[in-house]
C-alpha cells in the first residue's frame, strides 16, 4: 500500500486517535500529516534557473545584484514583507545572455 493510500485509510473523525491509527497501519504521524510536494510550473522553473545562473555568476555580491539584473531584463521585482523578493516574468522571453 502506498503512503497516499495509507493516509487515505486514516479517519481523524474516528474514536481511535490518529496516532493509534498510524501505528496500526505502520506509518508515522508525520507521514499522515505531510503535504504532497507540488510540481513547479514551467514559468517558475525557468525563473529559478535564471536566478541560480545570475547568483552563481556573482557569488561575491549580494542578492541585490540578482534583483538589479532581473529588473534590467524587465522582470517585475518587488520586496516582500519578510525581506525576500517576489519576481514576475515579463511578457517576452530573455535568456540572460547565455
């Protein structure tokens, strides 16, 4: 039985605790509560690859170099409340000069 099937076999509404149900079918509680890993969209994968290439090309500099480079390539780059950056691709493709 797969982990997904095991998780589906557990019913939190039963009198038997989730912990006990997990023990009975031989999985850990963390396996029951674990969320599946969502696949990244092609756009996100392309953005992550671009950011990796920019960052690795400028290891001696901070993330501001990457942010500046993305902005110069017409990416919409905005700071987030937690101090990270949110980047959105422009309508047309760029290949970062590689």
